[in-house]
C-alpha cells in the first residue's frame, strides 16, 4: 500500500518538492524579484494540484493569474494583462464554484468527466475561434509587445481553462500545448538580457512534466470514480 499524506503519495511530494527547490535556488542565483518568485511557485502549485484533480487548484489559480496580470502589465504585455484579468480570472472563479458543486467530498477532488458532448465541443470551439480572432485585434490595438506570441499564448490558454472548468480530462493535453507556447514570452525577455525571468521558464518546464503526469492521474481518477459507482 502506498504511503500518502492528504491524498499525495511519495512520488507526488518528490515532483512538487523538486520544483519548489529548483525555482527558489535559481531565483536566488539570478536575484529574481519577489513577485516573480511567488508567481512561479504559484504556477507549479496550481498545475500540480490541477494534475491531482484537487478542488484547491481553482482557488490557487485565481491568485496565480492575479500575479501573472501584474507581471504582464509591468513588462508592457498590456493586452495580455487585460485579457487575463477580464476572462481568465472570471473563468477560474466560475470553476471554483462549479468544482465545489461537483466534487468527491471525501478526497476533495473533482468528479471527472471523460468527455464533452459533440454539441458542446462544436459550440465551444466556434466560440473560442471567434474570441481568438478578436483577441488578436485587441492586442494589436493595445500595442502589445510580442503580438504574435502573446496572441498564441492566450488563444492556447483559453480552451485549456475551459476544459478544466468543465472537468474534462482532456484539459491536461490542452495545457501541455499551452505550456510549450507560454514560456516563449519570457524566453524572449531572457534573451534580451533579463535573466531574472529564468525561474518563470523553469516553472513552465515543471508544468509540462505535471501536465503529462496529470493526464495519467485524471484517467486513473476517472476509473476509480467509475468503479465506486458500481
């Protein structure tokens, strides 16, 4: 029998522990600002608790995006800051309410949906496509730095968060795609000489690992919940 602490086994604690140690160590080496350190740590906490299907991820996500909005604004990613403030944070607030209403109260994990109906897939994808076109022009009008990358970053995040809120296990695949695009914004800043953002990129490396781990965990959680119903 696996040893567990509040629903986390030894592998879980190792994965999150090495992420925390890596980010803090690199932050000290490169004299990273405190808010970047906190944002990076919140990012891995958010993605890891999400990988485990913990309801707490929705609340952590709200705080994480608040820091992300602040950092984006300071780096002149104005459009991204506005869009995350106006769309992503409200989605996470809704997600917190929705997950609390659809959770396994014993383990405080979400009740997984294996898939969405084809009607919801169709409607959501049409809506996301329409919003994506609008996002580009909003970001362009706001003279957002790194327009193309910023647009792709936000557009790839939108379906990820939507699938997460709707409790669909495929959100982990969508987040995997997003976590390979989003770091490009911060890599550009690093290439331009701002090494203080290295912890944010390292954080996304761990998030990619957690996304893969999360898909495995959500599939296991789905099977466990299906068995419990019988």
